[in-house]
């Protein structure tokens, strides 16, 4: 990198604040705002995420530390254009080389609403050509044996005003770098973290995940209990930016990791009736150093009674199968009724987190509860949070 470009990057990218956006699932925005506040960053919730401002290091910390967003965007430019000539003039003047490395392959994702320029493919072509002209002068090849890194660029047009945003995350943030195993319709890690926060999980009390499947609730709770940054075991798109400084990133990770703790005995009990699911989860727990937080056993939820185990009341988190996995709506509702009956009888004094298909039945519970509407895999579901009276 030449000295002139380096100086410009330090001044315009590293040395100033940027408009940033944390993308979240609908309904999760207030939780993300609270997470940002814990990092000392003020956020403003809007549909689908939280707007905030910060320096480049704040963007790095957001990717490393936040548990609920799906990705973090950097706003690059906003402009009005009702013709391709106006769009090209703005795009050609923008210093793309400060934000995108010449070895990178940009991928443009364009959406429009009430715009005269509504052909998304043509918009992407014009912007790609403008960026290519700036980056072409600095063309370079990726290191031998390594593919060129991809870079998502989001373009959103509303009423002829376009906003261009650079994705800093790469793979969605629910990919923590822990699970290599899956399960039938597992909940995403970001949604599991949001549900645990909604239920008031502190990382200090006993947590049961007795229909664990792939173990997402147990793994997310373990990261919280051990105070481990959720992004510590993965890579991000910003690592390929011209402004990325590896030594500074390692310092930020070390500082965040200094708060990680070891537990004397596991406070998270994961179980399932499927032995294969338990074996896969137990292997994941051992591989990633979470055995001090999570114990795994093969048990059927309907045969489990915490009163006979000597367990003090804590939080029970349930994501039972429903819909097609059970063969239809009728069986789903029948199982939901059975689960609610077990909770009311055996888990008095416990906090409950239950994901269930959205149905009027979740409004007629055998105990008082808060019900929050969420989207999971394109299905509308209810997050039921309660403390069952003793």
C-alpha cells in the first residue's frame, strides 16, 4: 500500500466516526440496543435493527461482542438519484479504495421501493463499474492458493434516495464458529441469545435445556456464563479491508477475553432423548472448552423431574419440535399442552423460556406469562417467558 493511500485511510476511515447499523430479526431491536449501551455506544432502534455511530474499533467490538444482531453494516454514502447519470456521477466520485481492497470481489445486493431507478441489476452494474474504475488503478492478485475474498455491499433505494452500506461481518453473526453439527430446524444462535436475554438469564443460575437437539440454547448460555465473546472463534469480512490492523484486532480480542472465567461445576444441563444428538453436542462442548459450563446426558423431557434431582429452581429453556417435524398442527398443539402441563406441575419456582408455534392456545396458559412474537425460519412463533408460582 502506497504512503499516500495509507495516510488517507488513517484520516478518513480509522480516524473518524462512521454511521453504523446492527441488523437484527424483528422484535430483537431493543435487546440489541441494550447490548450496544453496555459497550458504551448509543443506539436508535428502527425496523430491522439499530442505528449507531462509532469509530472503526467500535465496529470491530460490535462484531466481537454483540450476541443478538445478524450482521453489522457501515454506511458508506447516501445520495439522491432519479437518473443513472446522477447515480454514476456520485458513485465515480466516491473513494471506494479507502474501504475495499483491490483483491476483493464485491457482491452487490440492491433493493428499491418507489424509485424511478428500479432495475436492481442495472443499478448494481453502474455502481460496480464506478467502484471498479477506482479500484482498477490499484489492481492486485490474492496470495497464491487463496481465493479472492468476497465483500457484500448493500444498496437500498427508497423514494429516489439510495443508501450504500458495507457489510463488515461476512458470514451471518449467528455462525459463532462452534457448531459443526446440526439438527432438525435448529434455532439460530442470535435468536437463542435474544430469547435467553428476554427470559432474564444472567449466566449465574442453573439452566436446563432438556430438548437440546443441536444444543443451541446450551452453547449460547455457556458463552454467557463463561463471559466469552461470541465472535472470538470466527473471522469477519472487515479483516480484508484496507483499514484492518491485525495487531489492534488481537489486542481487542485479548482485552475482551480477559473477562472469560472458568466454572467449578457445570451450571447448564443439556439433554435429549436422541443419543446421537447428545453425542454430537458433548463432542462440541469438549472441543471448544465448555465442559466446565455444560453437562450433557441422554434423557426424555417427559421423564425428567428436577424435584428428584435435587436441583434448585433456575431457568428451563425449551424449543420443542412442532409443525411438520411432528406430522402436523394437531400433534404440535397436543405436545404443547403436554409440555405446559409438565411445567406447571414439576417446575414450580422456575423461570421458563418456551418457543411455540403462534396459536391462540399460547394465550391460554396454565400460568401467567409474557408472550413475544418472533420469526423463526420464516414461521411466526411465540416466545413464552414466565416464572411459575411455587
